[in-house]
C-alpha cells in the first residue's frame, strides 16, 4: 500500500477511489435526509436503524471516518505536490488559460468543506455519540417519541447555521463538478460509457447539493 501511495499515479488512483466511495455515502445520506421532508416517521425509523444496527456502527462508520480522513489528507498532499510542479510550468504558460478556476483552487474548496464537516460533526455526530455511548441511551426516544426529526429541525432554526450549510453545499457542488471528472481520468476510465458517466457525474454534482440546500431551507422555514 505504501509503495502505491509513493507514486503520483498511485496517489491519484487512491484519491479517486476514496472520492467515489464518499459519493456513495453522500447519496445515501441525502436519501435518508430527504425522508425528513416527506415522512418524519420514516426518517425517524431509518435514523434509528442506522444509529443502532451493529454493522453500521462498528463496521461501516469506522470505514467512513477513515475514508473522509484519507480523502482530505491525500487531497492536501496532492495539491501541495501539484502546486510545486505547476510553479515551473506557470513561468512558461498562463495557468489560468490552461485550467479551470476550480481545478486551481481545489485545496480552498476542500478546506471550506472540511470546516463544514467539522460543524456537521459538532451538530450531529458528537451529540449522537454522547447520547448513545456516554449517557448510554440507545432508545432514540425523547418524551415517548423518536428524537431524530425534532433534533434535525432544531439545528436549522438559526439563520447563520442555515447560511453556512448552504454555502458549504455550493462548495460541495463545485468540488464534485471537478472531482468527478478528475476521478474517472485518474482511474483510466475511457470507454463507450465514459460520456454517460460524466453526464451522470455533472447531474449528481448539481442535484444532490441543491437537494441538501432545499432540505436545510425547508426545515428552517417549517420548524
């Protein structure tokens, strides 16, 4: 593994695989959160299952956390190495003319998304871990009802938090728009399905973040 990560191609390939893995998680996370708009009861049931099922808690959750950390660490490493390589090329060429704004600023969009994730962990994951494993309450109940939907709505009452989340989702869209195409290029995908997959990637990068923004605004105005 260390030998693969020591090469430029190996790092890009590992980065691409981690990105595709995280996109699957984002889609799953979106579907569950979308339930909160259409069926609070279904959202509560699914949230409780995800929060108590052993395979999710003790197998999938650690893999996800590792994937997030790996993706961001590898992203910053690649950006630093790419910037060093570009410094020489920029003396001869106009970098802005040969690359998109997003490709030149992935480290900044990634940094904002990281800050967004930290707030998200503080808002939801840390309190959840405290409730279940420190206080020992695995029931998911509060005053005889599931607490998940109520807690979600309460988080989106402050306007500043809603605004921060919305900006975070915009950066996520920009990050995904560049990252999806880059991921397929890194893994060497070039066949008759490539054009369709790239189209799917663009749709994913726009629709999913917009969906998250809709969810945040919905709960802010309907709490």
